[in-house]
C-alpha cells in the first residue's frame, strides 16, 4: 500500500471493533436542549458572523450558521474535529448541533445577516459559550503548561489545523485562567480522509507551536469517539456524493493511520 494512503479495511483490522451504527440526525430529532429559542447578539469581528444564542433549556452557545461561507461542510469539519481534539486532551469547548426553527423571527442584525439566518433554518453548530473568555496572547500561550500545549499540538497534527498562527492563535483564556482551543473549521483532515490520504501529521510551518520544545503527547483515538461524533452529524451536512457509510469508512481509515503512527 502506498505510504500516506490508507484503506478502510486495513484501518478496521485490529484498530476498530464493530460498533453500533446510529442514524444521522433528522429535522425532527431536536429537543429543548438543541432548539434555538433566542438570538442575543452577533460576533461582528468573526468573518462568518456567528451569534450568541440561547436554547430552549436556557443554555448559551456560539451558533455557527450553515448559511455562512464555509457552509454545512465547515460545520461537519468543526464538529468532528472538536470531538477528536477532546479525545486527545485538547481543551476544547463542547460542540453539538443546534436546531434553528423555520421562520425564526428577525431579532438582531442587518438584512444581509437575516438572509444568512434564513439560509440556515435547520441544523447548525453550537459551541458552548465561554462567558468572560478573552483572546490569548501568543507570549501568554507559549508560557503555558508544556503538557497542555503538547496535547493541543497533537490534536492539531491529527486534524491538519492550518489556522493556529501567531497572528491569530485561536486560543482563549477562560474566566478561570485556563487555555481553551477554538475554531477548528479550517482543518484539512476531513478532505484528506475523503481522498484517502493520511500519514502526514506534521504541524504547518506557520503554526504557533511549530518548533516549540514540548513533551511528547501520544494518544490513540478509539472507535467509540468516532461512533459518538458521527451519531451527532445531521444528514444535511454530508458532502455531495458522500453517504454516512463512506464518511465513517474514510474517517476510520484516516484515524487508523494516526493510531498506527504512534507505535512506529
């Protein structure tokens, strides 16, 4: 087999045990914890204009819209990336699909932003809102616990994260003073997995942590991680020509190459 290319069957052999296949989310699968009740404000500094929203159970989330530039594919990438990063110990806020009801009333923003909301009726992505969090300074990041930084770097290697640069680390300091890693929508792992390409798990040259002296962080991704993540994927987020079985097989193969690399 060509180096850097994985087959689904080889990834499953000895790497993935049979798991229960749960159906993808459908438009009628939402409950009070996942249904958006109110849009509070818009994060105007972010290019995709996410919003601070409240769900019917009263919890607060940052809502990333399916009708924004990256589209549903960006939401799929970020949801799966966040779950994989958490499995490797990266300090990510939780992520889950949130349902924006059809005909949701215009409460904030401009006509243009409301048009984006109207393109987003259905499933969108909610990231747990970190109240009073603020952007981390690069110098502050590099002075943090090396073990924590190593776990962030390991997750970014797995995910091929191209968007954690010194100019924009995409790291927050939460109200308790802890680093939190955010914004995984620009990761390349999913497109590589669907092309059958894997094995190059180096940080990009402009990554904030590239070349940093960090302890080794070696963590495998178990089948239960993918099972739980893919069970939360709305069917509407699947790329054209990709069904649930192909998505799972591609990700199992990609993660299988990562797991194998830990023992080489």
